């Protein structure tokens, strides 16, 4: 995070307004590519889907159907973010969602 801040500071200070936008020096472009690559590696390495994540998503799904609106709203928001983080987690969640939405399911949380 601090490296991104320092990058934007250097970028703004090195900006040449006479050349117009998108005219940055090569060193800045290389630095940005390296920062983006490091961020991508962190995202890919940190998103391994494990059993504990599956259990957390199931708990969030149950909280997403809570009778308390604030709990329900926050849980739905976190659930959507988590499902975006863990690729293919929807495969585990869709059957549970369908079960919760079925007419036979009258038990609420």
C-alpha cells in the first residue's frame, strides 16, 4: 500500500503536462508493472479454497437469510465479496441456496 502511494507521488511529480496525458517515463511504467504483478501474485496465492472457507461461506449464507435486516444485509455483502474471491465456490453454494429458497424450507434463522 505504501509503495502504491509513493508510486503515485513520484508519478505526479514527474508528470510532463506539455506532452499531455499518458506520457510517463519508462522507469515509472516498469515500476507500475512490477507493482501490479506483485499484487496479482498476492491475490492468486491468498485465494486457495479450503474446507474452512467452505464452512465460513455456509455460515454467511445462513446469516444472509436472517430476520434481522442489518445482519442480513452485511452478511450478503460479505458473502458476495467472498464468493468473488474464491473461484468456483459457487458450486458449493448454489445447492444450499436452492435448498434455502425451496418452498419446503420454512425454518428461518
